[in-house]
């Protein structure tokens, strides 16, 4: 009975996301015609995330190790166990000047296609050419003052319950190369509310607890420190998960 209720809730959540997106789509489409409007698209995405989650009783609680100055540019590195992590990051970045780097298949998803054709950066990690182009775009975004959200695990793994997997090197090399601070983020229990897409184990109302760690400065680091930085961020995030 419990799994049936969770699956019913998941379908209600999907319906909530789809209906609210359909309402917002005409405005999003018009805004997408001009790159100057991308922060406005993120503002709408932020409200969309709050409303679509809230309609089915999913809320987000953010705790900060130290206040974050969102007027600065960051590479934001959260762990990834749920599609709710994406909504959480959208809500978290208050100045709306950010983009996601995500898998290329999101270009085929009705709910994410418009964003990944405009605001966000698609990447095929199996292609060196695609990865190079994606990280070049991300570097250009950072140089222009746009924060980049990268899930350093690269994807949601199929382990249930989930655990923190090894990180890819790309975000950390880029942070050092551009001297951009990294913000580690620990999403402790989003997977309990909804693991992955929710289609297998369902979802439920509840509060997703997100811990935002102190930004790590990289201005003093060299490219030889990339692996150590990667391992440091992994340890910081994992400390709040165990």
C-alpha cells in the first residue's frame, strides 16, 4: 500500500511540474529569443520549482555554513540522487545568474529542452569533442559572471540507497584555471523524498534538507592541485551525508 501511495504522489508531482511549465512556457519561449533575458528565465524557473514542488507538499530547507555573496561567481558542486536536486539548486542561487551543465539527453526532454538550448550547457561525456565544447562554454559563462552548477558525480547512479560516488575532474580543473571559488553542497535526504525520477520507488511530501558549505577559494592553487581539490570537495560533501 505504501509504494502505491508513493507512486500516486510521484505522478501528481509530474503532473504539477508539467502543468505549471505549460502555463509558463509562452513567456519562457519569448524570453529565450534574447540572451539578455536568461536571468529572467531563471527567475521563472525558480518560481516554477517552488510552486510545482509546493503543490504536492515538497519543500526545501537551506542551511549555510557561512553567508554566500551571490553577487560573486562560483562553480557550485552538489551531490546528485534526485531530480529534486535540480530544483533545489535553482531555488538556492538567489541572483538567477547561473546555468547548469547536464547530460545531452536533456535536449530531448520537453521540460528541459528549452533551457538546454539556451541557458544551460549540454554535454556528452562519452565524446571528448562535446566535453571540450561544453567546458569551453562553461568557462565563457564564468568569465562573464555566470555561476555554473555541475553535479561532479556526472549522473544519478542506480544504487539504492544511494551513496556518494567518485567525482569527475573537470569542474575542479576549471575552477583552478579560472580562479573561481567552488561551493560544495550536500543534499542529505532528497533521495528519501524522491529518488532519481521517482518512477521506481515513488515520492512523498516532505522537506529536502540542503547544506551549503563555505566557498573554497582557488586563486592560490595550481592545476597540479586539481585532484586534491576534487578529493577535498568530495570529503566535505560526504561528511554531511553519513
